[in-house]
C-alpha cells in the first residue's frame, strides 16, 4: 500500500512528492520537474488589475533552472502597478514554492508558480496586495494568538447563446442546485473543480445557483464553487487561480463568463461571500459550549464597526451597488444574525450540538463514526467579484483584529444582532434602527478615508495605497448613480457591459 494520506489527493505535486505544499522546497520542485519531464516553467503574479500575469521560461539546463528558482526574475513594475513610476520601475518576482502546480491547459508539460514582488533593495514591495495580506495576517497572529482561516464562495454567470436553454428550459431565477440537463453548464463547473483541485485548490463543493434568465440574445446561468477553510493567504491564492481556470475553460468552450456583481436589474447578482474562522493550535475557536464564542462575537463586532469602509475593498465598481439592494439576498444594512440571509454577517449552521443525524438516516449502520470538530464559521455577504481578493481578505483581518481589541465589542454585537427578516413589512421598525451600507463607490471612498487609521495601523496598509483606493473610487463620480439609472434599462446594460470582466 502507498502513503494513504496522499492516495486520494488531487493536487498533482502533493501526491507525487508525498508532502503538503506548505513544506515544498526548491529541491522538491526540481525533483518534480525532472521526474515528470516538465519542459516549461511559468512565473505567475497578480498586478493591480487583480489578474494573473505570466513570465515563461524554457528549461534549458539544471544551472538555469536552479538560478531562476533561487533568484527569481526582473519585471517592469510600472506596467503592473499604477503607483510605480517609470523612473524606478524595476521589481523582482520571486517564486513561492508552496504555490507550484502543473498547468492543466498547456500541451507542453509546464509548471506554474505564484510569485511575490520585491524592490531594488530585496525587500517585499510594501504596496503589493499579496504582501499586504501577509502583513495583516502576521500582525493578527502576533496580537491575538489566533490564525485567521478563510474560504470564499465564488459565484459567476456563464453567458451563452439563448438556444442553449431551449431543450430543457430553466425556470427564471429558480436555478438553485438545479441538475443537468436543467443546469446546462454543470459540465464546465465540474471540469473546473477537477482542475482547480489538481492545482492545489481545496474545494468544498460546487452547485448551480439561483440566477438564470434569457434575453433576446443570450442565456445566463449562475454557478458557484465554494472552498474549504485554509490560511488566509492560501484562500486568496486559490481564488485567483480558480478565476483564471474558469475563464480559460469558458474561452475554450466559446462561452462567456462574468464574476461581475450585477448582470441585469431584478435578477440575482453574484457575490464573493467570505467565511472566516479563528483557529488556535489546530482547533476551531468559534464555538464555546456549543454556542458562538465570545471572541467570535467580538470578531463580528469589529467587522460591523468597519463595514462601511470594507466595501471600499469588497465592492469596487459602480455596478457593485446595483447588487446591494433589498430582496435580492444581498445585504443593505449593518447587522448580523444566525442562519439569516438578510443580514450582513451570517452565522451559518456549523454542526454543533447533536449532529449525529447519520444514524437516523442509516439505522442499519451501528459503527462508530468520527464527527470531527465544529465546522463553524461566520460569513460576510457584501463582497463581490470586483474585489482584489488579497486586499479584501486583508481588510477583513484588520477589522477582525479591531473587534478582538475593541473594549465594547460584545455590547456592539448584542446591539446589532437581528433574528428576523429585516426586509419584511412587520420589521420596518427594526430596520429603521440599523445603519446602511454605502450606496456608491463614492460613499465607500468617504467611509474608507474616515477610518483609514485602522487600516494603516502597524503599517499594514500603506497610506499611499489608501490614497489610491480612495481616489479611484471617487473618480467613478457615482454618488447618485442608482437614482439616475432608475428605469433606464439601456443605460444599465451599457454599464454592466463596461464592467462585465471586473478583476
């Protein structure tokens, strides 16, 4: 028998090397390249548009391979980041061995590795989103003693010719967990999941989502892939790779795909829900005596206290605010609750208490089963696909740390707890007591600017980056956009098309 720990592992490198990616060394990478006849090495890195960039190397000797993996390579930073001037633009990109994966699309055997940016002094680039996330997590661990784990729910629409919905037509806005043939593009989702897992993504599940509709030309079908909790940095990395894989697959199948927050008015938008978890010594610390722990509540309070500013990182284009409207399962008010999809921060079911339903479902099986520890997380539901995932997760870590250190966190959490549908008519009085999320990029910019010191604390977010985010959001000049667009479907369509391929 082989090493059973890795026998079912879909990550090609982990299964071959019989070790977890976090422990990969340069020698491991070279051994894999030699043992699998890899001919090309691709450096991958994310620029300020949130998308993967590529630098290709033909492997021509052991000396060349060893040098590239040791020293990295030089790139033009001014073409990757707006904040870098042409007069001092050179940056190094240096590979992070733990992120290596076999490129699933290349005909020539190729290995890809995500890289970090370094300046001319060999120091991490302070304004690189990937480094900001690393700084945020390091500061969080140092001050709280917790590891911050996260997972993303990646929602998207596949857009195809309307005839794709002719044979087994889907029911408008009734696509939740639909099965093939009523979910026409389940096959793309499943292939994407398989490839993402091969590249190191830790996937929980995938399914068809609520949104589907047909217009004069196209059929739109909403899907979702959800990941498993992992360290914050890895959670961001795998979402970046997943979006690339999905786009590449859809390109190969000649259908369009969009992670944009809104496709059209009156139909479900796509969010980027982030689940968060506190961990210590390998144990989930979100639960105490089968109830949400005090520190989990403090964490929620910090996120709620900074919620308006968080939209500056999680909702970065004008169409983001066409999604954050009532009755679309998207939040509009700053509050939290259990299993409540009308709130900003939701506490989903976490398999606490008596969770031995399996014996009732399978009375014939009397064997002892391992139920594991609690899977409890808390979920923020405001973010969307326009977010730079590194900056967004970093901002959530900063907000969570703020809550854990804020003296009145538990009181604030108690005040903002909601256990009813706040959009129902009978709950109008409760709704009137809650603050609203920003209604535009412009309002988000103002909120971020007013709370910037919390993000700049301990030099996690550089002041220049905050200035840049504020300026970019204000430049949309969308303060009254929702009111101006009301009922103007042609203008809304033009706006949607403009931001169809955000991040």
